[in-house]
C-alpha cells in the first residue's frame, strides 16, 4: 500500500511530511523540549532510565517511565568522525549544521555497537565560504564535463548514480598522496550557463538563497570562474595542468563530432560540444546524509558490542540506519516512519518504572 502526503502550495515533500507529523504531536499535547541538549543517558543498573540535558545553562534530568528512543540523525558536520570513517575527504553536506553525531556518542557511552559507519548518500555539489551548507550540482543542459585536479575526465558525467557520486571521486592518488578528484571541477560553456541555474532551487539548508537564472550573480561573487581559453580557466580554478585541460577539451570535442565517447561511454545524445567561452566551479562530494550509528535489532532495540539489547534503549531513523553499502532512493524517509513506529510500539510495551 502506498501513502502520500498532501502539502500546502509551495511546500516541498519533506516540508509537508514534517508539518503533518508536527501537527499530530501538537494535537496530542505531547511536551517538546526545545533548545535542549541531550548530554548523557542516565542508567540505573543495566537499564537506561533517563536523559541528562542542558537547557539555558541549567542541567535537567528527564526520567523515562518506559524507555528512551534515540533519533538524532547523522554526523554530517562532525569533521573528526568523517575523517575516521569515510573514504575520501573533505566531504561537505547539504543539510543543517546541527547534525554533529551527538546521538552516536550518547549510545557509545552506554556500550552500544556501531554499524554502517562508512555508508553515506552523497551527490556532488558546490561549497562556498559564505555558507556552512553546500549547493547540489544540477545541470540545466548537457554542455558540461567533469575533470580531476590534473584536468582529465574520469567518468561518464551524465551516467552517475545520484546517491553514489562520491564513489567516483574517492580514489586516492598514491603518487601525489592526495584525493586527486576532491575537489573535481565542473566545466561548462556559455550556452549552458544561459540555460538556467546549475543548482536545484529549494534544496537543503540553503533553500532561502535565490540562485540567479543565468548564473551571472554567482560569477560576480567569484563562485563560478570564467575563462577565454583552457589556460585562463585552469589558472582560475587551480587545475594543475592547463595543457592537460586543453587536451581533454580537444578529445571531448572529437567525441562530440564523431558521436562516440570511446573512453567513458557517454551516450551520443549527451555529447554536446562546448563553446569557446568556458566556466568552471570546484565540485565536492556532499552529503545528503550519513547512515552509520548504533546497531539495532528488528524491535528497534540498540545492541551492545556482544549483540545483546541495552535495556530500555531504542533507536530510529538515520541514526544507525539499516542502509549499508548502497543507499536506495527514498529509503531514509520510509525507514524513519517504519523504524519510528517499531521502536515506539516496543518502547511503549515496556513495564513502567516505579
């Protein structure tokens, strides 16, 4: 059976779902503690019985009658965790900078096992110092290529799986002792620039920013670099070899004219030759979200290092997600709803503490 959420005009899908869930919380008069930081889980013997929190500089203890459910999301903005667990660095994020991985630490503090820590959903995007969050790459036309720091193409740019784009750039260069594709560089021409924004409006934490229709404001800001030739563009982007970039563009032009991309298999209809006026922008792997966290069983119980449930402690959602090596589109929202229901039902069935 399939369910849909009917939202208000102008709402995105995630917003509509959030509003629906929030309305249900309000209608049931469920108390919500806002601006309240969970600092530590409270234990009594072998049971988790509450949470120690901080609110406005004061420490508060919230007692649980039946159980605790951790659903604090991922660690998209915890640089230490990303360095420790990910293949490839740096990796930025599209979401809220509050996703610091605090739920993992709370669970680890009471002996939780972790799983899927290397799993992530990460397309490519742009990161600028004015904003904590990144902007997703979303091209309005086929007149573009992607090159590494040497100026070489390394993939079929139009055939990348959105959630696994990071896998194409996580290759480590042993000779240069670096991730030579982090950043990569998006190269496009004047015709593509005029076709529309090179990002998708309304996405992520930066949805309030209005990207210009022809990308001119972003050129003015210095986010997008222009060049009259490969040498000028390579200099502006910091690409190691202008000569190599020129050779790459020549080879791509030949592929467009013959209709055959022998090296990477880009389809004939997507082989659009680039004009003389070129533009470029650094391209980074950027997280939709992480999947790793405390391991849980089918009831939503968080498990310790020996595979036994930590009594009265449950997990739901992206924190310790079921998704491992490959994330499936739409899976996290479905999992949030399903795992939240499972954890809630089983936590509610616990015998109340006296």
